[in-house]
C-alpha cells in the first residue's frame, strides 16, 4: 500500500525576494519587447531628469502635438506647407510676408494681433497661413483652419432638418480655437446672410481677443487700369480651357468669379465697413504680390514634355 506521503503534492516554499525578482524580470521583459511603451517614462507619463527631478514626459507632448495636428483640419494639399519649405526671393513681398510669419511663430504667445495676407492668387498666402499653424502646433498650441466658403456651407447644411449637426456645433470650435486661419475671405457672394454670418464669427473673436489669420484676394485699393488689363488677359487665357462660369443658384453658395474678373471691388466692398474696421485692429496687413506659382509650375511641366 503506497504511503500517504507519496500521494501528496510536493509543496515548495518560495522566498518573497525570489518572487519579486521574478516579477521584476518579467516586467523588464515586457517593457523591452513592447514597442508602444515610452523609453523615457515606461508608460507612466512622468520622466525623471537627472538633477532636475520629475516632469511630464516628452512623449505626452508628442501625443498632444499629433492630436492638435489632426484637429486643425488642414487640407491634405497643404499638409506639407511649412516655413522651412516656403521659397521666396530676398527682399520681395513674399519674403517680407515670410518674415512676418516667422516672427509671429517665434513671439507667440506674446502676440496681440494676427495677420491679414492680401494679394492675387498663387503668391503663397495659404502656404504661409498653414505654415504658421504648423509652427504653433509644434509649440503645443491648438489651432484650426477653415476655408471661409466651406465654413459657410457647413453652417448652411446644419439648417437641414435631417442634419445631425447644428449651427452652434459648427461654430463652437471656430469661436474657441486659440489660433484660427480663415482662408479666402470675401470670395463668397456677399449676400445679407453671408455678411451677417461673417460679422458674427469675426466679431466674436474680436471681442474675445482671439488670434486670427486671414487670407484674401481682395485689396483695400482698386487696381490700376494696367493691372486690370493684365488680369483680363490672364482670365481670357484661362477661360479657354474652362467650362462656362457657374452661376449663382438659389440657396447655394458659389464663388463669385465676376468679382475676380472685375478687380474694382475692394475688401471693404466684400465684407462691409464694420468688419474691415475690426480687421485693422485685429491684424497686421501684409501685401503679397508676384506671379502665380501654379502657372510657373505648369509652364515647367509643359516645357519638360517638349524636351
């Protein structure tokens, strides 16, 4: 008959230090094999700096910048626009605008006025506006980009009874953004509703002293006759390859191409005297002139196909 001792399971007494060492080795193995764990804080969110003590880990700042970049709504076409890759000739108006942009990013948050980039198409206004947002996001500043016509369309769509959105939900981030870019100011036909909505948005940020950057193709002074003749010639060439101009349809927002061709309208004509007055206080005006870079790019492509 087997003894009772033979049937009993063997029991091993393990020292506490032994289990601690095993757990520690297991944790170290997990940390070493898990690529998602930060090498500075090991997932705690706090890193210890020699001689300085504990501080929030740098990985948290990287995560914040990535979230800010995703929330900024920068269009894909401009996603790579930075101050580093903006090209301009020394002492040209684009170069002066570039220096304004660099100074704003460098001085922020000690900045009390935004920028109003004014000039014809294709001179880099949107590039610089987006580049400012990119630079501020790297400093941990939440920013937002909106093309003005698209913003107005979203507001208009929120009036649809089947829409799950509301005007307040659309406008809340626009009101609250620490730094906002409003691109193509004045490009939409200035109906009473458009002007009222523009006033509501800009006046809110004006009263709250929120930093805002604008771009527009409209100037404060009408162009000279020579400028108008050159513009009409350029438009005539472009229209040879375009379909007939779109006309305004009831209840829809469209770009007013007639205003582009005229060049006799000023920014004040497009947005009204009250808003233009506020922009004088909100922003430094930066005039940019030059050749449309898209035409230069197209010419280079054409020339390359002939070789």
